[in-house]
């Protein structure tokens, strides 16, 4: 299906708030990051929030990394 509209996809198909309840911003090893908590209690890194370019070159802070 193709929709020809000036609206964004999220305006037409909004995300449920239930999907975002397990996501939060935390500080881990001095770095701010956006994580999602899984059912077993571990956290998966979604986004690193930093202004230091060296932080993004560190393999420990790659998106998808799981912290226990």
C-alpha cells in the first residue's frame, strides 16, 4: 500500500507506549547511554550519548552490546 501524504510515518502509524516502557537513559562507566532492559534483567545498548568522538571508537560501547 502506498500513501501519498505530507505526514510522517509515525503520525499515521504511531508507536505504542508499551514498546518504550523498558527503555531508559543510564550512566555506565561514566558514559551516558540509552538502553533497553530485557526480561532476564540485562541491558542492551541502543545509543551512546556522548560528545567525545573517542567514545564511539571504544568497542565496549557498540550499539547492541549487552550489559549484565
